[in-house]
């Protein structure tokens, strides 16, 4: 039974933000509908001889979100290197590492870890996804939360294999381009395992949001597909996220990671680089666009047409 949870966990250990619905920056209209051509927000950062195209990713999707705008694909054809968050193909070999982060101490169970009310809500929601109480008993709250979230997303018709990062990784392999990874799978796992005092808040927010997926996900996807970053932010400002959890997400999963990525981006030796990272990493005072501009890059918002 542990292998069943590990299956879902391996599909998610590279999906960071932005957790809660933030964690996937999901996309595209409900299956069977289509954006025709997706025209997400798209940027070019230039400094000296270096070019970096920046495309915000949604980490799951459906085939209806493709094709992407010709201006994006034309830029892609000029790229020498792809830059992404992590190696999505490596997770299948990391079960032991995942277990070390996902499991509670051997003398602690989930019902001991959580308050009675939160535990009962967790079991009630899990039963809707055929995940029974013994199966969850020894896993940490963050892992239970992303497992439930992944189940809800998949039942809504979306898959990680249609995520933007997957799409360009596959294209890069076809073109035999160099793929540079900004962090390791273990680094990403450490952020989830490091939720600490807000781990229960994360689970609580997930339980509150999980029944909204069929209503809010299509709207979020449409906003991404039309490049409406203001609408994306408005949809992600969820009242179910506690102030403490929101601060953790913004400080550690956005700001801290962006600060760690910036020197790697600036050190790229290729002339033309195409970067795909979670869309919420681009914006705001701690976003990559602002950081790059502060470090001498000229930014151009490329019309996606």
C-alpha cells in the first residue's frame, strides 16, 4: 500500500510553489474545451551577449492547452539550452529518499500528529479517493496533502505529463539540447519537509480547496493561457491559506529559491537560453523578472501571437 502513495508522491516531488492550488499553477480549460492556441505571458531578458527567454510553467495540464503561440515556439527554435527547475525523470529512482522525508517517526501516527478535528476531516476526504486510514497512518501531513491534491487534479482530467516543463524537456531531448537543472529533487523535498509549524495549515488549506478544483482550476488555467497574470494572482489569493503558511510560501518557496537560482541563470554560458519555471516565480518584488532587471538585464515582454 505504501507503493501506491509513493506513486502519487513521485509525480509531485518536483512541483513546488506555490503549494495549495498555488503548488501547481494549473492550466487549461476542462477536458474537452480548448484555448485554441495558448498565449501565456512570455519574456526575453538580455545582458551582453546572453539571452534568456522566460516562460512561466504550469506543472500539470491536458492536451487541449497545445499548441503554444508561434512566437514562443519560434523563440524556442533559437535556443541553445533549456533551463528548468529539476530533473523530472529522476524521481522514479528516489523512493528511499522520498520515504525518508514522507514518513513520520516510527513511534508516531498521523492521528497523533494531528488534532482530532483535522484528522477526521483528512480521513473523510481521503475516503473519497479510495485512500483508507491504515494507508495514511504513517505518512506526514504534507505528503498526505499533496497525495490528495494529486488525486483531485487527475480526476479532473489533468496530468503532469502535459505540464509545460515536461513538454519542453521532451522537445529538448529530441533536439539533443543541453538541459540545465536549477535544483535537485532532494532540495525540493526538503522545502516540503521543512514546513514545520505550518505543516498542519498546509493540510488544512488543501482540504478546504480540494472540492473547488472543478470550478477554480479551469479559471486559473484560462488566465494562464491568455497571459492574464493579474487574474492568476487574484485566483491564487485564497482565504483558506493562513498568514503563517502564506509567509512560508513566499519567503522560502519563492524568494529563497529565486535567490538561489539567480546566480545559476547569470552564469549560463550558452548564448540563447530558454527557461521554464513555475509561473509564480516570475512576478512581484521577489520575482525573477525584477531580480534580473536589478542585475542589469533588459526585459522585453514578447507578445504571444
